[in-house]
């Protein structure tokens, strides 16, 4: 069997580094090395999660690769069922309602469902009759992604829901028109501008841009009226988006703490409207603003204090003494930054780059469209997680609470990433077999 040992080696190094980082951040609180065998410590439980992941990964690698294509849609249905079971049977943890508890075992379906979505999307894209020139096929492929993302939002897992959007990169790789991505990026830019610029001024700017385009293309749209209608349609959509859609999402969809995170990243305070907000809403916004600002500030201090070579393992004051909140999960990168400095952080990023490069390399050498799409899905998810998580710790993106792959504490997250890689390794071992 042809197994890609480079991916396995990088995986083991990252997972081991994660256990070491969790050990460094929780050693003081958990009474040293005592309790390791009794699984009372976070680092001992993470070690158990890794062992379980290795066993499940080994079973996957030794299985038949055709099993994943045959059961892709069934696995997707199972994942949606798990997400639906969360609503009546969830356990609320830190404000999220996305955990299923089975005795002493906890499962987060929102994380695990990434595997099922990747399989189902790859299965659909590999169909011979799928053609992205047809709107119908674009909408069906998008539905595979947006349905679980919507269920995650309803479970207060906005960060995980955003990760599902990374699968659109796979669709783009398989021929989705670039106009769709351009439109999505433009709407995102307008959304950000809506938070930074006065609404009336922004509407005036958009109108001026549309008028300028029409003037520059005056000869073209006089001959082809469809071009005129296109420009006017884009202008109307943009103005409606910034005047109605963005305010609706921020007022009715997002929770106060999510709004505060976005505004904090943009360096702005949340506008307080006593007419539409209760006293509890205002109080929560103020509390969240202080908490978010504190978290990011302490994270920057921890990373910056590491200097070039770091303070050394178990010698970081910011991370060992709980100055950085959630330092074993969302802010695990701070432990590397403080303990091993710029050099250690750079090596960690290089490891992720090597992993992503290797996955893309595997994707390009597959004969099967299914295997290629699946591999790009794995790369997209890992890239999105790394980019957002490290961006959170240095204050470049909102704190949306997604783990750093293979390193952050959490059994479901580690198991999910392990399964993603194990299936990829199994598919690559049969890369000369055309799977459908």
C-alpha cells in the first residue's frame, strides 16, 4: 500500500506539539503530572483523544476506498441528523448549544459534519452530469454547504458555520464562475464599509461609482441595453444590501457578543441604540467589549513577549498564569509564541504550509475527480482554520472561536481533522483507481 508518510509525520508533530502546549498552559492548575493516568488533566485527555484518532485513522486507511464514494450521501444525511438531534438533546457549554453528551463523552456534530459535507460535495462534483455552467447545479452544490452552516448558526456556532464557506473554494476549483466569488467579495467589502462609513455617504459613493461606470461605458451600453441593466442592477443590489440587509443581520440575526467581536476587530465601538436595545443587551455589549479587548490584548502581549527565541517551555508567564483566556483552545498559538518566540512560531507555520502543499500535491495527482475534490476540501478547511485562528490571536480577524488544527484542546476537533486526513491518505493509496 502506497501511504504518504510526509502527511502522517507532519500530523504527528503537530498533534504532539499541541499536547505539549496544553501541558504547558494547564500544568499549574492541574497539579503537575499527577492524575495523568486517571485522565483528570486536559493534556492526558488530549493524549487519549490522539490515541483514539490514530486507531480510527488506521481503520480508515486499511478500509476500501470505494466505501467512501458509495456512502457519501448516506454519511451526509447522518451528519444532518446529528445536527438536528442537537436541538432537542443539546448540552449548553459556554453559551453554545452544539454539544451532545453521551454519559461522560461529548460530541460536537458541527465539527464532525465537515467530513460528511466534504464527502458529499466531492461525490456530487464528481458526477459526469454536473456542469457549473448551469445555475441548477451551482445551487445544488451550494445547498450541500449552506444547510449545515445554517444549522450551526442556529446552534450559536457562527465560527464553525463560517468554516463551511471554505468549501466554496472547491467549487471554484471545479469550474464555478469567478463572477460568483467576485460578487461575494464585493458584498463583503460593502458590508465592512457599512460599519465604517455613514450609510447616506456610502450610498452616495456607490451611486457615484455606478454613474462613473456608466459614463465610461456609455458607447457600449447604448448599443447593448443589457449592459445598462446589469450596471443598474448591481448598483440597486449594493445599495439595498448596505441599507437593509446588513442592518437586518446585525440587529436581528447576530447576537450582541458576535456584533461586538466584529466591531472590536474594526477598531470601532458598537453603536448603542436605547430605543432598540434592552438594558441587559447594553450591559452584555459593554461586558463583551471589555472581555474581547482584554483577550486580544493579552494574546498580543504573550506572543510579543516571546521575542525571537521565546522564554522556553513552562516559563511563559502570560500563558502559565491564566492571563490569556481560552489559552488551551482558541488561543493555543500564544503558548508557542511566548514559549518559543518568533522562531518557533515560524517553524509551526512552515509545518502547516508543508502539510497544505503536500495535500494540494496529492490532489493534483489523483485520477479520480472525487479524490481531487475531496483533497481540495481538506486543504480548504485546514487553511481556513489556520488563517482565522492565528489571525484571532494577533487581532487581525474577529474572535470567532475556531480551533487551531491538531493543536487546540478538544476531542471532536482532533478526531475530525484526523478522519479528514485518514480518508485522504486512503484515497491517495488508490489514486490510480477512478472512483465515482
